[in-house]
C-alpha cells in the first residue's frame, strides 16, 4: 500500500482550504500517483466547498485508518484527518485567532510526525499566519523553522522552483544591509552541500550542476565593486569542488539566469532573497513551489501567502498547490527508486 502525501490546510481563514478544494473539485489532482490525505478541519473544508457550489459530506473513516474522516462530493472522495473542531461559520475570512493558530500548529506537527515515522511519503503545506501561531504559543518565526526544530535539523536551505528554474538561498529574509554580515565561506559551503545532497537523493541527479552566484555586479569586476567574490565565494566553491561537488562560479547574476533557465544547470545558489526570487517569479509566478532542503523528510509548499484579500471569494489560484503536490510526488518517487 502506497504511503499518503499529506496536505496541511494552512490558515483556516486564508486561501489554504479553498485552493485544496478548488484543485480537488476541478480534477487538477486526479492524476497524482500518490494517495492524498488532508490534515485540517472538516467544517472549514465544507465551508470552502460551498464557495464552489459543492455540497460535501463528511463520513467517519474505518477504525485504524490514518484518516479520521473522508470528504465526499458526488463521486469524489478525499481522505481527511480532522485535527480541529473550529466554529467554521463564525470565522471571519482573513481574521485568524488563537484557536486558528493552534489548529495550524496541529496540522503541521501531525503531518511532520507522520513523515518522520515513515507513515507518510511527504508533506505539502498550505500558507499560515505567523502572528497567529505566535499567539498560540509557538516561538518559531515560520513554517521552515518550526519543521527544522521538529526534525532536530540545525540548518536547512530554502529552495523555490519550477520546471525551468530552481533557486536556493544562502540568506533568506533579512534586510539587504545585513546580508554582508551573514555571508561567510562556511555558510556558503554548507548551503552547497545541502543542495547537492538533496538533488542526489530527491531529484535523481548523480552529479548535480550547481551555479553559484556572485554578490556584486559583474562578479565584483576584479575588486572594483567589492571583494566578496575573491574573499568568500570563490574559496567556498573551491572547497565544494574538493568534496566532489560540481559547483561553478562565482557567476554574474545578470547573465547566469539565462543559461540556468535553458537547462545548463540543475540549481542556482543565490546569495540573498531577491537575487533568486525575482527571476524565479518571473518564470514561475503561478506555479512556483517552495521546498525545504536539508530536512530528513520531504516538504514542499505553495509559493504564496494566506492572500486575505482573496480569501472567501473562490478566486485564489490553485496552480501553486498542484505544482507543490506534483513536486512532492516526484521527489518521493526519486527517493525510493533512485532513478536519474
């Protein structure tokens, strides 16, 4: 029996529930080669279904099943682990409270523990509200940090990708003026090693081709625009190559993405957030996927937030969710078969 892929519902007052229902009801998930299991709230999902004029019924699952319920709409059925009992009709779209924060945490931790125990193949996470989980007692700043802590992992790498481009970040959410202080040879080497190992294990690459970007324009132009390339980045690349990793650079960011997008590289190692996210979202705005590398489990996520301005309208785009599910299935299959 195949292990399920768990979809966490995300913020009950955001677009997470409705993009799951939209993708399911539209048939966009019909070709997924892995059983799906939603970790969420039955009443919230029923409310989301009504946005699409669908009358979904909830039934208890057989005893001993990982799912506690199944959601039925016509001939369609979706396995559900109902982990909260929120007053769905009283929840205002875009206004999470402490109960919603606790529910988000329960969805995430249950799915993570199922993956760690080998009971699930992967987890795909819906968008959460960080203030709500903080109010509920979680001091982790977000999804990624919470999962890293749960998995007892010291360092993870944020990757965003689609079919044409995959970018991996050395530094993530910080002011640009703080990036210089956060970059070091050791930090870049650690990032390269995590990306290399993940692409070998989860993407079927026997020798991943990794392009490492420069920090400064024109790769510093011989020190004219900065010395980080010669002082930090080039030594990190040399160390990675000594470890048997196919890393090249430092590449000038203004030209490298052209070659990466045409398939010359498997991934691009970027020094800071916008250096990688601008080209990624240019190519994959609707179907980009957020992947956490370095965890002992597979975690993909939608590449968007709770979108409170759209929540409750049924207009939220479900393509990022569908892409995140497809990416998780692909990674799970590669991890099992080791195919290249």
